[in-house]
């Protein structure tokens, strides 16, 4: 994942509510799976393993955030466990045979959560975050971004 993508995901996380945060984790997971495919295609096994490990960490985060009071959580837990096992087998066999199927699976889940997130009107989880204002000024080739709220007490506000 590029530094620019990390900044984009960080910005999205700071402004996300609960449902949008799940969508962000799915997007990160899909990005790592795409990066793993690219690394495998150029025989870069170090990056391949690293990207799959990052994807597995995203799956672990999704799995740990399930609320088992709902029946759907049990099904999602089984899906996450299955995907994690398949990715682990890809690491240890240095093979990318499961990446396409796992990507398609998580794309469908991501799309479902994205639809639900449009209906979620709850407040963002993080308050008192640094504001980002894009488009107030323009550079030669792109839009400049300005940052506000430089206080040292930014982030989760309890």
C-alpha cells in the first residue's frame, strides 16, 4: 500500500461512523489483496507474504468486532475464518490460487456494508479530529489541502 493510500484511509477512518469504519476495513483488505496479486505476478515473495499478512490482520479486525447477539455474526465469523485459513495456505504454499475467490467474496460483503452505511446517520466515532479542507486553493497540477484544529487533544474524545 502506498503512502498516499495510507493517508486516504487514515482520513476516512477519522471521519467514519461504525458502519463506514467497517467499509474502510474492507477497502483496506481489498487493497492488500490486490497488492498481493501484483507482488505474486512479479515473483516478489517478500511483498506477497507481507501483503497477505496485512490482509489477514484486516480479517482479524473484522472478526474481533463482531457482535454475537446477532445471528448474522455467526455466519460472518465462519466466512472470515474460512478466508483467513485460505490466505494462510497461500502464504505457506507461496501460491495465489485463492486470492481471486477471496477478493470476490469480500467485494460482495463490502458492497453490502456500503449500502447499509448510506442509511447509517450516526455521528463519527472520533471527535475533535483535525479538519481537512480540500479545494480552497489550487496548485499548478492539483487541489491543495488545508488542515485545521492543530490541538494536542485530537482523536477519540471520551
